[in-house]
């Protein structure tokens, strides 16, 4: 049931995709119907599953798995309802298709049984009692159920199975045999339904009956016989697999129907053969009723082979098709050719354009069948004219750009390549490149040829293929082919190029662009109908210097905020991207940065009241707000702008035989790429992976119907050349900025790496081996490089990250490659990203060699647009008028200055709104490129944040490169004074008196700097939890205020040769302990505070509460980097319970201030602290035992001690008296009587 749901949902998704391809209306409504049907099916399954636990013979695993299935389906149905109701956000059609595809994958996962209870069915073919081939059928597909939805999809159906060789597939694998079988698998109680789905009209021969058994019939005898004729109309194929070493094949087709087989003629040296051949199968006898045959006819198997002069033909693939059945009593209608996908094992092998007719022979014989065309001289019947597609002449124009990265041929370097284009048996050759090393571009850019093509081009399009011939020394000739295109879309009536007529009056469309206060004073520009010039003296010599006045806008910590550099912009962009992610978690993956037109106003441009208001709103945001931002892409720039293929497309090139491995990872056959450009007004878009001897050829294709009047061409100029730049060599200054790398693959045994950068462009290599970063997997490089290059000779930039090794060769971690030429010529203008704001100086100074008004004027000129016209507060382009602020106040002179640069920049950011020619222009950005290693294809080895700027040498020279060198941490010293403690829990108990006390002392350190732990002296015998210390801790550390990170440099272990650098938040740890002489000290409580954000101190010990400390809001937190000095009471806690309070003072100074005004540790000089006035009870038993006895015992128990002493004397006296009295009495009696 689940599998049927998945199959139905997948089929429906494919139907929606087909609707999109053919531009059918309302594909979104169809997709909503698909999701609605899925919800209904899920509800039906859930209601059925809830009844299942009542059934018998179910194990605990079955019950739990069934519960899991309906719970997962219920969750998917709920999500589908949310998509239909657009609860969280509005889903586009592509997003709905993606979510539905995810549903299919989840259901497929649920269908896969973790424990198969019934073994699969095997069909074996035996030859001389030896198993030679087999087919395997899953038992779940054959299981019978009286409920139709729960029945296996192949249960009780005649199915065609292809037998394959046992074991692993050897080379030359092909179909071994075809069998049509009827399989049924079910419980014996349903055995009466075994023959229900068989074609009617049979007589069953039952075996001898045995008591207690019910066997199916041993034979089925069909009395009714029908004679048919099969007509196999084999017209053409496309995209076949290359089987010969030259990248081509000699294909022919083998058609099998029932027990009959025929082959087509062989077409030599092509991957897109056109057979135009009809194969006739006569006297075909089929059993069963006519309606059964018409409903389920036998399938036609077509196998394609490559003919070889020596040896057996090589298998290219196979396809299965159902014939169109026409009974004798039906009117004949010619069928329509259609494409059938060809597969060779698990890989796609092209498409076959054919149709198959199964015609019932009437009683009058073959003469009663529809007539066919007579055969040619070789007795080959052509496809009838009423079935063949109607062909018209179309013109194919080809733009030849050049070749790139050519590999060696027969161990020799290629120097004179030539490209051949073939389509439908026709073709054209490019000119020969005279010297690839000097100039790899073609001197003749475009050529054309005519090819017959069907009017129904989307269905019967010819395939285009490429081959490249290398012309070298005598005797050396090498060529290779490309897999042909899959689809060609022809615009029979192409739209003419639109050239705006300035004389034509059109209603203007007003576009209001929100104003944003510039961070720098604008440049004065005259309001004229031409782009502003640079002739204004005030513009050139007195720019407003607002960016240099940022020092005045510090909150409290000048050291953290007085320097605004490129990293300030970077972290502001990261913060804004994070906020955008949190507000919209399902945001498009690549667009994580701020939009280029989202310009944040600097608070310095606001009045003082507004500035104070802003500061009050965000008292805790200690980063400087409202900085200019850039866009940070989570992927590479090519994925955001369609690989910059608006003018040229890039395809992989293959050579030699095609194998299954070619469709996975790139093998030795992949020897390069082919770049096919696109015309400005595309008449056809071709998907064209091409096999050429070189690594990359650049070109373009367009196809259109040939005009009846040959003289109607545009002065002989090819349409494809319109808007295409010249391919002459261009000298370019390239600046590469490497920001940072993330999640690098470890290259050392200790799980770390020592990365450094290597750049390669043509023969130029920049290697920074001596600037490696030790022991880092997330290094911050902050490096910029300048390279002089010449396009097209040096156009592929390789950025490699190596691991530095002290001994042996360095290991490559990963690399990424960038096609700079595609970016350079792209209409998206990827040479230098457009900044979000126009400024002259400072951290956001304009980088491009052209100002926004100059860029806008050039774009309008290149696209033949009317304008731009500059008027006060407006810029007009054609019928569109953009309005915005163009008058600003110069801060230095306080004069009103007119500038159109800011508004022109906003127009550039809105360039995609320009009709017909508009497109997205690349903003100022950072791209995150994945790193790959050739030995681990397909596996990311890390990611690299970077960007590239390019400046043509024939333009004005750009300014200095952007300084992105990493910020150096600033030295600080934190002075912590521990004054007193209160309410510290008492851990010790006096063995004589039972009095509780503690020997209190305080430890302190900064996390990450545990080697610098410090502790106070001990306050002995605190009876109330009070401790007096007057003790000072000094903690020096390195800190990056902008990143709010402390920089720690230390060796990872004693065996490490180099120190590693890590960043961590600055967290102060204070702990209170109970001192013990004869055992380990007892931990009483701790206090951890992030120095950037910690709760305010209580003013007294009574007001110090643990709950207030833990639940403090952001507005009640402070930063020591802002406050500098703070004093008060904070709580100690252990297991979330209050265990004491500490009065402390924190004083933060810079390293320079600490050196000028030093203080001593503990109570030492300079600036010593006074000794605490501790009570007399604070003595150690071991150091002053008599004093401890006096203060702890005598003072408290003096009265009881005296009374006890007197009582002891009296008791002794009485004891002695009683002890001596009898002896004295007896002595007295004896002495007295004697006297």
C-alpha cells in the first residue's frame, strides 16, 4: 500500500514537471491536486493501520513498525496540509515539487522492510542442467490480498522479465533472454483467485485431485487464435553510448517480439543514427480474446548494438515498448512516433524514436491491411510517409569561441585544434587555431549550416554533436565525439531584437527608491541628460569625510569601537545574515547575506535626539550598528548566477569508449570541457555535453527556420553574433581575496592541519608556504593577491589549500577552480561586486574603476536603452523613472551638494526590473566555495570564503586593494579585587563543640588560561560564612573586541613543536573553597561571568540573589569592556543552589595602561591593599592552638568550665574521703583500744 502511494505520487510529480516543460497552464493547480490526493491516501492508510493491531499473527516488531509508518504518514500529511494552506510561508511551485519529492523518499524508506519474512522469487534458465541466467522478483510485489490497495503491483499479471547472468556482470553484458510469466503468491485460502487475472478463453487441465489439496491447473489451453502483423517503425535514435575508441558507434537495432527477431541496417560512425526503416513481422499468432490482447498486448523488446568488423557486436542498451493494437473491425489511424528511453544496465543510453503497430490480419489476408511504401533497392521498407515527421529546413548558427586546457594526444601537446559540428547528418567546421599556446581562441567566430528538422520540434528534434580534430604533424590525426543533446527547443518565429525608439512617447513608470543617508558626502553632479562627469572641483578635492569621524561615535569602550575596518563590515553582514535566518528558517540556501538594496542608515547622520533614542533602544548591542553590509553566499557564486552561462555554456568532453563509470565520477575519458554560448535573444537553448579532444571549447548555438527570402538576412550578419563580445586577448588585473576556511579535512596524525594558500593562474603560481597557520581546521587567512593575466590564455584560477609539513612533502587538503572568463564577459557584471552604499573613503570606499553613473550609462548603451536621463531627484531609463535623494549636505562646508551616484547605485541594484534586458547584477559579496581533492572525488574537504575582483587594463587603474588582513588582538589586563565574602556555607564541624565553620579562600582564572590560576589567602574558622581578603588578582589576556573573542596561543601538549591559536569568549571564573590540612580542599561554589555580558552587581549582600543573577535580562547585563570598572556583590552557586556571596571589584585596563600604572598582585606593591581586619576567631588550630581554645571554648563556655572544675574538686574530695574513712576509723579503734 505504501509503495503504491509512493509510485502514484512520483508519477504525479513527473506529470507536473512535464506540464512545466511544455508550458502548460495551471501546473500549480495540478500540484495542489497531487498533494490533496496524497493527504486523502494517507488518511486512508492511517485508518486502516489503526485496525491492524487487532489482527492475529503479528509480532511486536510488526506492530511497532506499523505504528511508525502511520505516525510518519500522519506527519507528512500535516506538512502537506500546511503547504496547501500556506501556513508558514507562500510556497512556490518548485518548492512544492521539492517537498513532494521528499515525501516520496520518506515513503520509500518506510517501504524497505528491515526484516524480510518471505524470500524472493527466482526464475532460472537452465541449459544442460546448468543455470545460465536468472531473474529475481521481490515477493512483496507478488503477494495477493483481497483488498486491491494492499495487493502487490505485479500480482496476477503477465510480466516480461529479462534474464541476466549470475554473479557480477562481466564485460559485454547484455540481455540473455526474455520471458513472459504470470506469477501469483498468496495464502492457500485465496487459491481460488489464482486464475482471476488471466486472459479469458482458456480451458484448464486440472491435475488428479488429492484429498485435502487444491492445486492450480497444470496446463491452460487456448482455443481461440488470432493472426497479427507487427510493424516496427524504426525512425532514429539519439544520445547513444560511444562504443568505439574514436568516441562514436556503428549502431543497429535488434527488435524482438514473441519468438521473432529482426535487425535494422547499420549506420556507421554516429551516435544519433537515422534508420527510417520499417520491420515487418508476419504470421504472428496470439491466443486469447481480442479485448484481452488489446488491453494487454505482448511487449516489444528493442536492443541496440555496435557493429564491429572483428568480434561480436557490443551491447549499447535496450528498451521495452507496448505496441499500438488495431483490430480488424477498427478504423485505421496512423500512429505517432514517440521517444523510448534506452538503458544499459543502470545508466541511460539515449532515446529511440519509434512506434510499433500490432495489426490484426482480417479474413481477406494481408491485402486488407493498410498499404505500405515499396522497399528501396536494398529491400528495406521505409517508415510510411503518414508516420514520418514532416521536415523543414532550419538554419543552425554556431559561435566558435575557443578551446581551453587541452590535454596531450599520443604524448604530444596539441597546438592546432579544429572543431566539427554535426546535426542530422549535416555539419560545419571551425577554422583551425594556428597556435593554441599563443591564442586558444578561433579567429572566425561564427558559421552556419542548414539541417532538416520537424515542425513539431519538441518531439522530433535532431541531435547536435561535436567532434574535435587535432591537426598536428604529418600522420597525427585524432578526433573525439560528444554525447548529443537531449532536447532542442525551436522558436519558429523568433522575436526581433528590441531597440527602444527615443522619439516614441511612452507613459513613464515611476519607481520610488527609498532614501538612505550616505555615509560620505556625495559628489556634485549637474542635472543633465548625460552621465555626470568628473570635472567638478569640489567633487575631486573636497569629499565629505564622514567615515573618518567615526571615532567620535564610541559608546563607552574606545578600544573596541574606535577602528572601523573591513572586518566591521564582515561581522555586521554575518550578524544580519543570522537574523535573516532566524526570521525565515526556510530561506533559500544561497541568499544568507543582506540584500544589496537593504542599506542601513548610519546613526551619525541622524539628529542627536534620534541618536540617543537609537542608543537607548539597544543598550546592549556593543557593536557599532548601521554599517554598510555585503552579501555572504553559503555556496559559490556560480550556483547563484546559473554558472554565468548567459553568454557561454560549459560542458564536459569525453574521448574513447563510454562505460558505466563515466556516469558517476569523472574517469580518464573526461578530458576537458566545451563552452557553448547563448545568443542575446535566444532562439534555442541546447543542453550539450560534448566529447572533444580538448579540455574546453567555447562556442554557441542557435537554430531557426530558414526564411523563404534568403535576402532578408541582416546584411549577412549571423544572429548569434549580436551582443557577443570580440574574442581578442584581453589583459586583466585580478585581485583575489581569501578570507577564511572552515571545516578543513585533517591532514596530520593529531587531527589538525597547518594550512597555507597556493594560487595558480596559467603559468603564475603564488605559494605562501612560510605563512602557514599552525594547528587549525578553521583558519582565518585574511590575504589578498594581485595577478596580471591575459584572457583567454590565463582564465582558470585554482585556489589550493596545502598542509605544511616539517618533514616530507606538503599534502594537498583541497582545491577549487574558478572560470574567470565566464565571469568577465557575463551580463551579470561579475568583475567587481556592487557595494550596498556609495562612499569615497573609509572602510567602504568605492572599489570599482567606474562610478555608478558611468556603469549605468554603459549598461544602457550596451543594451540600446534610451537613457539614462539625470534630473533632480530622478533618473529615467526608457519609460521607467527612478526617484530618490540626489541632494546632500557636505559636512565640511555645510553646503548643499548634488550627486547622482547614490541613486544610480540603487538603480543598478534594481537592474533586474528593467524590461527585457534586465538581470541581477552581482553585489559586493563573499562566496563560500567547497574544496575538493582529486583522490576523494565528490567529498568536500572543507569550505573557503573568498571573492575575486577583475579590472581590465584598458580602463583606469583601480585604487589600492581592500585591507582584509586579520585583526591583531589587543592586550588587556583584568584586575579583580576580592574584598569580602558573605553567607558562605560552613562545611567543617568542631569535634568538641559541634560548632560549624569554614576555612574560606577564593580561586580565580580566565577560561582558557588555567595555567594562570590565582587564589587568595585563607580566612580560617569563619563561623558565619564571612570572609575578609582585600586580595588582588591580575589576569593579562589578548582580546579582539569586534569579535568578542579572546585569543589564546599555547602548545597543545608538551610534544607540540608549535603553538596553536584558538579563540574563545572571555569568561572569568571565581570559586570559593574550604581549606583542609589533612585532605583535599572542599569545593563550595563557583561564579562564571562572560566579561562581555554579565548581570549587574547587587549593592549589598542582602540584595544579592541567585535567581536574579541567573534570570537576568539582556538590558540588565553589562560589559566590562564598556564599563571599565564595576564593584558589587555576586552569588556563588553549586548545583543551582546559593552557597555564598562575594564582594569583588573588576577593573579592565589596556596593556599600555597597565604598563604605565602597574599594581601588585595580592597585597603587594605598587598600590598595595590593606590587610583585612579579620575577627579574633580566624586562627588556625595548628598555628595558634591556645588562642583557638581561648576564643572558641573559654569565651563561650567559661561559666560551665568553672562550675565543672569546682564539681570535679568536690567529687575528688568526696571520693578520697570515702576511700580513706574506713581505714581511719579502724585505725582509731585499734589504737584507742590499745591505749
